[in-house]
């Protein structure tokens, strides 16, 4: 499938735009490109880095390898019969000890410890409400409990609970910068914001006596934050049907006594 890039521009184009406007030579390109890459990362994490979905296989020790472009997870779960993702529950109690070994289960279980909290837990599974089976207390009603997970970012894997019985998981995550053929792309709405980010940090750490006084630095910083605000408004415009839907949902949540 071909890559759609009409709405995107390269980071290199933003660097060249700044160099042209500031009347600087090509000798400043690599410094400005490094600044632009930092700016792209900050803007991308806040706004436009892509959310990707992948169906990943389960390793023999109930772990899953994270994708190479993984930054942060949004949702981890399995599919239902309507194409929705039923999420797993995050469990901080799961240990990362021996998570790279094939016999992780044998090394992390101790059957001599009896968990009274688990016996007296108020969570009920497979509760029949007269019409269908639901869950109570602690788990969203109507969704099956499929297991727990924990992410080990150092090892680059997802740990799954031993009772997880599927042979895959669906991972929705924030992906690293958009790169195709050794070029990084950003949405065209963020061009001016990135240009002013370069302009700001090009002189931000220079002494006031060399080039660019405090007033110039402050002006460039303000221009960046203003262009960042405008870029976000263009990137996520307000549509009337979405505003109407939001109003209806909030109206239903309002209870008048």
C-alpha cells in the first residue's frame, strides 16, 4: 500500500524554511535539524504521533514482545464478536523477575502463601442477573474478565497472567516518529510551530552578549507557543455534530432532584 503524505511535510523542509528566513547558510543545517527533531518529538507526543493497532502472538512463557516503534500503550486486550477490544486489567503486583526466561511461571509462583484477600474478594464472576451473565464490583459490567498484564519497558515485553487463555493480544499504542525512506514527516498544520521552535532554541542557550538578547529569545518563545496553540486548533477542529453529541451525553448524565 502506498504511503499517503499529501497532508504531511518533511522536517527537513521546516529546517530549510527557518534557514531561508533567518538568512543563514547550509553550515547551520545539522544544528537546526537536531533542534527540529527534538521539537518534532515534543509536538508529536502531545498531538500527532500515530496510534497503531497490532495483533501480536503470545510467547511460550506468557509474554509478548513490544513493537520496535512502541512508545506508550493505549489499550491491551482481545477482540469480541463486534470487532471491539475488550481490555485486560493492569496489575502492578505482577513481578518482572525472570520475565525473559522460558520457565517464568515456575520461578515466580509460591504455593505456600495463601491469599486471604483473594478468598474474601468482593469481585464476583459469571453473575447471572436474570437475563445474561455479567460481572460485579471492580470490573466493567457486561465485559468478560480475560486476564491481567504488566509492561516491562526495560525488557521490551508485556507480561500476561497465567490464566490468560488466548493465543494473541491486540495492542493499541503510540508509535515513534513517522519515518519513510529516511525522512521524518509531520502534519502540515505544525510547520510554523516547528519553525519557531527551531528559531527559539537556535539562540536560547547563547549568552545575551553574543547573538540575540533576552527580548529576542522571549519573543521567539512566545511565537512558538502561539503557533503550537493554532496548530492544535487546526489539527483537531471542533465539529458541530461532535459538539452536539457531547452535549447530549452530558445532558443524560445530569440528574435533577
